[in-house]
């Protein structure tokens, strides 16, 4: 259980509607629902009667809401014990970043972070989701930046941004948007086994194992650039995230289309194992990354109902 879950539960209690509560918390309804379901599982309680509209807080839920309100009020009081606001990062910080995020996010955030925080010694490792989770639990790294939500109760996630998934290989320039039916039955070039972006692509395109043999070449790439080149050479489609799209040449951007709403997005979060150890550092870094990325994503201007989080 964490304070964020308490805030989400209180939002549903106030609004009596999961969608409106999600909008007030600036997250998707799917994320809010998953976090509350996880909270109910940890407590062994049912906080809300979802069969009724508007949503009703259960009797035991009302007791919980009173306690949650007191806990959040006490937290705020404790946070104000130290009025000194963190203005700069310093010391040594080791961060693990998954490859499909590192290739476009790091060039965007590292220059300003290093310039603004000259006393910060930053080590960045480009490693897989599984390795990030392992190293977080072993205290070998301080933080991870990866696709979420995770099924890891020991880890705390702070959402950094939602990133739209786009389709590359569209030759019909008259199309403004695309849907999964438009690309079904065609060859979809995918990243290698074990990559979370691969699993997200499979989900969006509703690809079954038997569908992936459209040509006599079966290839699983380790980079978006390779997948783009294969799509150019052999046809078919591949999926790319929005931050990567922003750095593509204009000719390739012309062959890339967005999905119709609700658009599939991947959720990228800052993940920690012992958030209380460096809570100010984590909050400062998360807020700075959110600010640096916001202007580069169309999802920043979207309502939560217009997005659909693709799990991993």
C-alpha cells in the first residue's frame, strides 16, 4: 500500500465515478482501476460497489476513507517539517533504462539534467525490464525507467508519461488515422523475444503465432532502425513509439500514421525499490523528466478516456 493508492481511492470516493476520478488524478481509468484493485487485494476488502451507478463506497470503505484522509493529512504535516525545497540533484545516482525508451528519451533529458545538476554523478545502464527489477531489488541500481504497470508489489511506480504507439509502413497518404484491422493479415516486423515492446505490439495488432509467417523470412530485430529498414525493403508494417518518431527523417514520418482514438499508449514510469530512502530525489527527478518530455508528446493534450494503456 502507498499514498498514491490512497489518493486514488479517495478520488473515486469523492467523484463516485472511476472515469472522472481518473481525470482528476491525470491518469487513465485503466491505471486507476488497477491500482485500486491492487489496494483492495492487499487489504482484503471491497472498497466500492461497482455494480451501482454512481459508484458507491461500501460500509467498510467509508471507514477506510476516514483513515486514509487522516493518513494523508499526517503525511502532509510531516512533509512540512522540512520546508527546504530540493533545487538540485547531487551525489551518485544509478538508473537502469530499457532500450526502447533509452534510445529516444536519454538524448532528450540528459543534456539539461547534467547541465542543471553539476554535482550529480549519473550512471545510466541500458538493460532489460527483468534486469532492472532484479537490480532494484538487490540495491545495485537506485531507479529504473521502464514500461509499466508491473506486477511487483515491492516496487513503487511514478508515472512519467504516456507515449503513443504509431504504425510505420503506411503507403496510403489519404489515410489520416489507422486501426488494427487495417494492418491485420499483413507482415508485422517485431523486436526480439523477451522485449516488452514486442509484447505490446502483439497485443495491439492481435497477432497470433501462426500469423507471423507471412513471408519465408522470419526476423526479430533488436532496434527500431532495423525494423524500419526491413519494412522498407520487404513491405508490411512495424510499430514505433512517439518519441522515436520525432527523430525520424520527414520521409519516414510521412509513412507513419497514428491510431484512431482511443489510441494505444505505453505507460513509462520511474520505478524504485526503497522510495523512502531518496524520496526527495525521486520526486525531483520525476517532475523534471515530466516537464522535459511534455512538449514532445501528443498525449500531453489528451484526455485519459482517449488513451488505452497496453500492458506488458
